[in-house]
C-alpha cells in the first residue's frame, strides 16, 4: 500500500505524519531520517493494527502542490 506522508521542516528537525493513520508520526534531525523513521512507524502501526484485529485502512488521502503569488 502507498500512504501519503506529510513532511514538515522545523527550526531544528523534521516531522512526518500519515493522515490515513491517525497517531502515526515520526521526527528526525534530517528529512531523510524523518522519512526512514516514518516508514518504520507505518510498518509498526500496521503490525499493531493486525495484532489487535483492526482492519487496515485503505489509503484515501492525496496531495498536490499549489503555487500562488505571495505578493
């Protein structure tokens, strides 16, 4: 499955979360570290859902980048 991951750059770190998996978050010092950690977090999250007998949600979030003038 492919899930949308939202990355946010902070002043000293990067955060990541998955809109389709509430509570599935990660943070790292770099963008690459945050991506690696969120991949692991997704796998851990889904494993926990399977163990609890919860249904695995189908991805339903999408993303687009919209460019606008800030002037």
